[in-house]
C-alpha cells in the first residue's frame, strides 16, 4: 500500500484496503464525511486538494479513480469502478447524491455466440460539472466542462461543455450556459472570462 497525505475522516468514515498493492494519494485538506471507500488489491485512488467526499466508493482490482481539486459532494454519492476501468472527475465539480458505474456489475451474454455483450467502459467528467439529485453516469458516459446534469438524469453517452442535460437517457436541453454554486443574480467576476460577447 502506498499513501501520501492523510485525508481527514469523520467518525463515520472508513477506508478499507483489500490488499497490499492499493495506491492512494490524497491532496491537502481532503475531508471524508460519512464515507466508505473500498480499495481492492492493485487499485488506484487519486484525490486532489480541498475535496469533500461523502458516500460509497468501490475501486476494483486494476481500476483507477481520479478526483480533481475543489470537488464537493453535498450528499452521499455511489461510485462503483470495476472490470479494469477508469473514472476521471475534473476540478470544482459539485455532486448531489449522484451515482457512477463503469460496468453493469453483472454479465449479459449473446445466446448464439456465448460472447459477453455488456462490456465495461471508462467514465470521464470534466471541470465544473454540477450533478443534481438522483443523477447517474453510466459506463461510457463522457461529460464536458461547465455542465449541469438535471435531477434524475442518466448520462450514457457524450454531453458537450457549457450545456444542461436532462432525461433518461440524458439529452442536451440548453446550450451556452455557465453556472456557479452561489445564489446570485449577477454572474460572478471569476466567470466573466468565459462569456461569449460578440
């Protein structure tokens, strides 16, 4: 097991290492609040600075999870990374009780060929992605930066940057948006450089 920095765990949080080859790296000021992290042998968990994690994270053998700096979970998340896949989350993301699955966790086979047909796939989430209540990102989901994922949405494909998506499967319902986590009526100064002014 390799580890740099130590996350601050509350009394309800636990990190379970199921082998000697788990690699974990926590940045500065990482807090686990009511979190359970399960790391299989030969797994990787890399977390940036100033991250708040709540909920369940399972990283199977041969899998990697990367979580960017200043990402926050306001509610418990459910993250299951398995079958040799990778989950990448950018910086400054904001998650409600979202779920992430890089595989179906059970197998489906073609009756004629006997071949497995529900293959796993990586998940990519860009910077500044806001995921609403009960939203999902499934295997192969890819979300650009500055995206809002509506409550109850299920992302199974590609969602472009600067958009809002909703539905099952998720579809873009609004383009050219920016968002911030403050309740304000005027766009914050830090976002002005992202405006498209003609």
